[in-house]
C-alpha cells in the first residue's frame, strides 16, 4: 500500500515494513508514527543527511565527532 503522510493517522501499520520517502518534517513525523503504530521495520530514504539542532551538550559533542 502507498499512503500520503496525511493518511497515516488511519492506516494500520502493525507488523508492516514501512519505507518513508523524504527526511523533512513530514517524513520524520511519519517515521515516528510508524514506530508508534508497531510497524515491523521503518526505513527513511533521503537525498542527504539532515542536521538536527542539538538538545543538550552531550548530544552536541556526539554530533561534532561525526
């Protein structure tokens, strides 16, 4: 099945293998929702890495080591 991110609230993803195309805000929220809905696996396809704003000093250090 193919779903648009706007349709995921009503999708049954339990035990499904999910591929999210895009790593923007909608893609990240869709991946999080798929995990919450007990998907078997979740993969995100993106053209390039996205940089996240560090939430704490430890996370900032880990990012800088990358």
